[in-house]
C-alpha cells in the first residue's frame, strides 16, 4: 500500500523516536510498526541507496573530440569559429555554441600567478608613465597626453598634460616633475615607452642613448618594467585610473593652459591630500615628513630639452616644423637652418645666429608669418606684388583683391584686365564698379566685359570721366571758359560772301 507524504513523514518520525530515544533495534522497530527491516534501515540512513545506472550522454561532438583536442594542444587560444571551419569538411553539422562550451573544458587554464607586495624605502624610486586622453581640447587636432609621476613610498603625485609624447616633451615634463619634488630618487621606473626603452627582452634591455645621458646628468638609475607585467608599475597605474575617475570626468577645458591650471589645483588640493586607499595615509604628509629628506639634491647643470630639427627654407621662405609652417626672412630661401622649439616658442637659426622667432602653434596645417620677413621683396621682385591692387584700384578694397586673385587663375592677362578695370572706375567711379564686380562674381564669372555690361546695360549708367590730369599742378590749375560761338552769327554778311566787293 502506497503511503501519502504525510504518512511517510509520520512513519519516519516514529522510526527515529523508537531508535534514537528508546533504543529499539531495527528488528524490534520493524515488528512493532509492521514494516520491513530494510525499510527501517533506509529510514535510518543505513540502507545503501539504490543506484540507477545512467545511460552515457552522447554528444554530436564526440566523433570529433580527438581532432578538437589536437587543435587545442597546438593552439591553446584558438577560437570556436576557427575550430568550426576545420570540422565542417569532416562532416560536423552542429552549431558553434556547443563547440564553444566544449572548448572551455578542453582549453588549458593556467594557474593564477601570485604576486608579492613591492615595498619601497623613502627616496628609493619613482614610477613614470603616459596616459592618453584623446582629442579633448576644442578646436585642437592633437591628442591630449597626461604625464604622471608617483613616488613609490609616499604615493606623492605629479601631474601635467601635454600635446606631445616626444622625447623632448618627456624631458621637459621630467624637469618640471623633479623641480616639483625638489630632488631625485635613486631609480626611475618606466614602462616600455619608446622614448626611453628601445628594446626589452629577458636577456637584455636597450635604452635610448639620449635619455641615458639625461639620467646620468640628473643622477638616477633607469629601470624598465617587464613586458605585460602591470603589477611592476602599480604605483603609477592606479593613479592614472584615479585621475580618469576623479578629475577627468565631467570637466571642460578652454585650452591646454586651462587644463593644466585645473589639474594642478586638483593635484595639490585633492589628490595629494586624500587618504590613500592602500596605505591609509595622506601622501602629502608622508612626503613632507618621510620622503622629502631622503631625496638627493637636484643637479643644477642645464640639460638640452628643446625640439631640434634641421630644415631647408622653401621658395615661399617658410620652414616646416611639427605640422605647421613658420616664416623666415625671404633672403634665406634655399638655406639650411636649425629649428629649436620648446613648449611655448619656435626659434630658427642660421649657423649661430637666430634669424626668426615665433610663438609655437599646437594646431596643424597653419602658416605663421611675420610681415617683416618679406620687407624688400617687392622691390627685388615687383611681380611678387601681384596679389595687391595697384594704387588706381585701391578703392575697390578687399573685393578687388579677391577678384584679381580669382582672375589670375584663369590664364588671362592680368595687366590688360587691370587697365580695363581701371578705365571702368574712371568712367563710373569706384562704388558702382565694385558693386558691378560683386554682381558678376555672384553669377560665377570674372572679366571686365561682364562688369562693363552690368554698368552700361543692366544699370544704364552714363560714363562721366573725371577731368584730365597732366601731373603738373600749374597746368592742372588752368581753367578756360567755354567759347561763345554766337559772335560768329553777328558778323557782317558781306564778310561771309566771297563775291562781295
């Protein structure tokens, strides 16, 4: 007779009471309750549970397991779609999902690596790295980079932003960072940035010779992190993430100067005065009381940190430097010059002599020129003035300059056009002529014939030439009255008759 759930529960409770409380044997309990001893043993947890033999699951992948295992052994990182491509010619008709699940079980799982906590004594080391922040400045076509230095003992932070990660930019940032700390650590730890580390293998590290010279001049050793070992530069990696989360998000900047002003205030008032999440101490206080005195004095010997580039002066007396053009005196065309630049200025030298100086442009494709650099060129080459209006056409202003700039690209004689437009200004004056030129250009044309058509026929203007000028003030001042021809009508008739006597 099959028992209900409630009856089974009541039976189990009675068996447990008789066994645990009253100490009856299994035989006595079975006899008292009228059940089999095997049932009593099962209820007391002593009978072996009935094992139901399960039929082995058959997978559509089973015939291909040997092939899959071989692929995984040869290429542990092989992806499921690639394995699928190799199984299709063998007859596999399943999908990629079951294959992806099986690869998880077949692919070897490396044991998680344990890392020791690195401890640094005061003044022992500083970690340095770049962080990319993308195109963040309005109207500036250059990516913004964050230069981050973090003292390994105190976690005291130096931060500034630049528009270049070149070696000279790195050196200038290093100089400002060392002055910020007021001293030098025993070693500087870098990731494998190419401006510092040319190549890095387990057996040898090749450093940039120019940066090695800088390290020697400032008195610190260089350490390069091993490849793909982020734990070795955690002192600077964590601050970069902290900068992104706590400073960068939600801020807007007018230009690089505004960005660095905001970041320096945040660095000094927030980042270095917070309680550090790892040490539980304030970095600024640890630096002031423990680490600052352990830094070695900063050598005062100057070190060259300028961008330097040799360049040829073009025919338009320009020098190309860092995606922009800078003018030099026109007489230097074809000369080889040296360009030296820092973050704020660009200086150009011919031998030891400085021949030009400009404010550095961090834009791209700009032409920076000084009018003084073309002084004397017009006298040397009168044709160079073709972009400017002759004195007789100055009244046409910028519209006239634009007109002749467009006209000069059409292969027609500029000299003849100048004469014809000058004549029209003399006949119709500057204002109407300029208005007609504007109308003609609006229709997509250039040419004195179009301008004259507008003046004479469309507007019906009558030429009114100005008085003739001879160029001599005395002659130009002569004024003659209009002759009175009526006197000829009053002459005696006989004087007019050739037959009269």
